[in-house]
């Protein structure tokens, strides 16, 4: 893993009604609300989605496709009790649109009431993969700062995978490994390439997608993911040398975000959060408190 990358910080889903979707994901998956912004121009709801990961629901994007093969970027949540999690989601209005099994572990793909695709993936307590080991440790021994955050459902632990449909997993594997600096999980193939995103999550590049025209603005992209990093300046310089296409450069309250496109036009981002200065600084957000504590203890 490239120095300075901590893990998946945010999965951003844009829709026509983020407030309604936030209520759905809280009811269906058990993601508790951290905070929201509702003004005449903006609606954003932040839900807790792991030890330091956030599921962000905002206005914008394109209408979703109900076909998971056409969905560019899909969040998968780690389930500690898949049967209960699926039943709870169906009770809240989700529809099952697919299911797959690898070994003895199942992944159920579902659509929310607005047609956005997400998935529930069974946890594997015996796995030795780094994201599973981290998740199992946090499940049994949650970090005190994470315990201070709103409690999540007993059936769903948090985000475990960002699945991106691409046209050429092997070519993109070189980009995400060599350029972004993610550690591979297994050998890439023409069907799939997987990378450790830090913490309890992986990036999964799956065949079946297409090359896309690079977006002009991140607000036009329905779903994307953002890494939490601690060396944004260094990563920006590295990406500039490698001529990675920049989509947005933003300063937000408490941090800075850069959005980029990979060689196939798929959007991703990096964000660095500001550490509080001694004396009178605003309090850290709960997910930032957890992330800094884990980063300092590594």
C-alpha cells in the first residue's frame, strides 16, 4: 500500500432524493445517521458505514440502471447474518436482483426503492485476507473511538467492497497497483482484479463494464468512492507526473478532496482531513476521530 493511504473513507451515492434514500438505508441495513445538510441548494446525509467509513447520500448524478452489469460502481456491505440482513432489507422495500456464491460465501445483490444497486456479502471469520482480518478484529475488539459513534445493526458490519464494472480488469490492475499504490489481492485475470483499500474494504474490478467519457464534474457521477489519505500533496504530485486526469479539486470544511479518472473514465477520489490545532479548533467529526486514532496506533 502506498504510504499515506489509510482506507476507504467515503462511498458517495447521488440521487434525486438523498433524504428518502438515507431513511431507507438506515431501515434496511442499519446504517446510523451521523449528520445532514438540508438547504435550498443542497441535500446531503452522512451515514456511518464502518469503523471510519461513511456512506454519503447527495443530490445529483444520473438515473440508476437496475441491471447490476450496467451499474458502474456498487457498494457491498459485510453481513454477519446474511439471512436476517436480506429479510430486513426486503421488509424496508429492497428487491433481490441477483445472487452469487464463492466457496461457501454468498453475495446478494439488491436494488433500493429508487433503483440504485447495492449488495450484502457474507462475512468470512476464518479468512486470512487483510480486510477480513481487520474486520474480524474490529468486530470482536472495536476501537474505543469507533464505539463512541452511533451503533450499527448487529446483522451488517459496514462496507466491505467497492465493485467497479470495467472493460479490461488486467489493464486497470496496473493503474490501481502501480499508479495509485494499492496492494493486489491475488493475481489479476481477464475477469477480475482485486485490491486492498485498507481497513475492512477491497476494490473489485469486474469485467462486463465499458470505457466511459471522463465526467466534467463529480456531481454528474451517480456513484463513486473516495480514499482517506494522509499525504494528499504527495499523491497529487505523483498523479500529476503520471498524467492522471483531474476532475475536481475541492476544499471542504475540515479537509481537501481531489477527484480523478482512471484510464477507462471511472471516477475515484482522495481526501485528506485536517488535524485540529491546539487551542480553539472545532471538534473533529466522529469518523475523523476514529480514523486518526487508528492511523496513529498503526
